[in-house]
């Protein structure tokens, strides 16, 4: 287990989420995060604004992922929410703003005290998503508890 493992929570793993598009998904996830007191009311508009300006879609060797996050002042405590959608959602890629279709979202709750985590998390996600064995196992998981166990033991 790494230091990142404490960012995962069994209550923040949402599999087979139905969403019409990016904003619909972000609304659903923001509502769940707010219910748990993890984010401020400002989180959803800040998330959408940040994603419009600086998209976080990433095409890795084995799995396209998205790492949505808002600026730290919109977050109450650090977290990683793991979300898999039923259908692919159109997002834009980090750096190029080109379209990408993805089903795997990792919402990052970064607070001011842990701002340096953002780059480290991105590096770790890139490392894992370019690991064929990790991705093959990750794709097979269909229960939140199993996903939680897998991530805290392998992240």
C-alpha cells in the first residue's frame, strides 16, 4: 500500500454509472461528493470551468482515462473518486483538446495542503494505465468493494 491508498474510499467507487454526457456525469458525481461533505457548493461549476479550460482526458497505452478535478479552494478534504460509466463519454484530451471517448474517470480531490499530489497522481496513473497486467485486472472488476481492495493494494 502506498500513501495514495488513503485517498480511496469504499463509498467513492461508482461503477456502471448512467450518464448522457460529461456534464451529466460531473453533476451526478458532484452531488455524491457533496453529500459526503468532501466538496463545497462551488465544486461543480469550478470542475466544469476547469475541465473546459484544461481538459484532463488521457489516452494511455491500454486504457483511456479522465482525471477531472477542480481547484483546491472548492474541495474540503482530499479524495480519489473512481467512476466507471455504462457508456463511453466524450471528453477532451489533456494538452491537445482532441476528442476522446472514455468510461474510466478518477475524480481528484486536491486541497491546498496537498497540491503537490496532483503531478504525482498523474504520474502514478500514467504508470499504472500503461501496465498491461494492471489494466487487464482492473477491467475485470465489477464490484465496488473489489475495486477498492484492488486499488489500495496496487496503487
